[in-house]
C-alpha cells in the first residue's frame, strides 16, 4: 500500500484539527465530556452537602434540611457509581 500525495492532501483537508466543532465532537466520541460532566456533578453535590451543614442563615425546617442532605447524598452516590461503572479500569 503506497500513500500518494493526493491521499495525504485529502486527509489533511478532511482532518480539520483546529475546528472547535470537530474538537468537541472528538471529545464527545471518546467520552471525555461525559466524564467531565459527572465530575462536575460530584463536585457540586459535595459542595451543596457541605454548605447544608455550614449554613448560617435563618433556620431551615427539618424537611428542607433532610431534602438537601439526602438529595445531595443520592446525587453524589449515583454520579460516583456511574463514573466508576463507566470508567472502571479492571485488568
């Protein structure tokens, strides 16, 4: 198999390295965006959970406190499980 100049030029034209859309599409294809979104959700849920205990404003009702705490924990656990299930690197 010989590579001709025409094939090289055609491949270079088709492979637009500096295009934002193609870069984002490549990231989505390899799953990086999903991983980053899951990590962002984990960070936000963790901060919301910690903020619930450090809240200094007017007192929360028990229902509000429970919903914030349990909601943060549930979202955190689901995101962690998805991240571990999807990107687990077992030999």
